[in-house]
C-alpha cells in the first residue's frame, strides 16, 4: 500500500498456491485504493478468475491484446488514446493481473509498451504499479502445436521484464486453516511438492511413486467410493 501511495511504480509478483488467500488479498488492496477515489484495474488471465475480483475483466478483453501473440514480434494493446480504456490506463494507480502465470510473456511486454506510450512516461509500465499474482506450479501459457520448451520460452519468467519483478510469497493455506481439515492440509502439501518437482517419479512408467498408505483416508473415500 505504501508503494501505491508513493506512486513510485514497480512490478510485484505474488507467488500464491491455491487457497493461500490471493483473491482475499487482492480484493483488500483493490477496495483500499478505490476507497481513496483512485483507480485500480483488476485483470485476470481467465474469465473465472476475473469474476472473483470486483470489477474484474479478462486481460485479453480489457487490454485488447492481439490474438496472434506468438507470431507478433512487438505486440501492443489495441487501445488508442481516445478510447475510454486509454483514460483508465493513464490514470490508474494499480493494475492487478491474477493468474498471470498463464499469460504469454508478450502480453506483459505489450502492456509495458502501451502504458509507456499512453502515459508519455518511459519508465517501466509508464510508472504505474503492477501487481501480478499466480502460481507457476499450475498451468503455463498454452501454445498450440508447441513443445514444452516453447511453453517455457513463452512464460513470464523468460521475459526481459522479469528481472525487475519483486517476488512476494503467500504460503499458509488459509482455506485448509479455516476448515481445520487435516487431510486437506496433507493434500495441499503434496500438491506443492508435485509442483516443486519434489515428488519422486518412476522413470519407467513416468508415473508418481505413490505410497498409498500416505494418501489421506478422506481423499481415498472421495475418489474411490
Ligand atoms: N488473511 C485472511 N484472513 C481470514 N481469512 C482469509 C484470509 N485470507 C484468505 N482467507 C479465507 O481463506 C479462503 C481462501 O482464500 P482465497 O479464496 O482468497 O484463496 P485463493 O488463493 O484465491 O484460492 P484459489 O486460488 O484456490 O481460488 C477464503 O474463504 C478467504 O475468505
């Protein structure tokens, strides 16, 4: 909040696995900024994530991002200076982008170029503050007819902008914590281990080496009964 009030800009990434309170945290920041009569733009990579945020829209729709992102070397948002969205982008104090890990790196670079142009400011993102949120253990950008290497290359972490990103972490699973659910707790830890590549994989079958004695009873019941 201090950074937004100082209006020094910057780009932050909230590394937040499912259930750790991303939506709660983002909603709180959006409400605080809007309560000061300032503009905070809420974007998300998917429609479902956008509906969870007050005034949320998909990044593709709000920023008019080109569809041929992969083949366009230097894409920009199709927002000209006399569009209403251009005024919003010029005046907004904060742009939040939830589930950004699914976005193509060129989407973020297009936003950077457009903000510099619209705000007539050559600082990164035209001096606006950007808050990205998501979890790289989940789905990465989907590139049709591509290899895993193409997907990694399209990922935000491969962008030149990534070295300027300050990473923040949310680690406590609030959903499990609030429900006091022991099996949910084990399951959420196992999901994180899989995402971090810590779960052993059988090289012959390419399946997880699973000790079924460790699978919480509630999950077995839910899956097989
Ligand atoms: N700081 C907090 N204090 C109290 N409750 C919280 C806090 N953070 C999150 N919660 C609650 O925990 C639950 C999960 O939070 P939330 O939906 O924001 O997580 P999420 O990371 O967006 O989850 P997902 O990615 O799976 O959608 C919600 O019921 C939310 O109200």
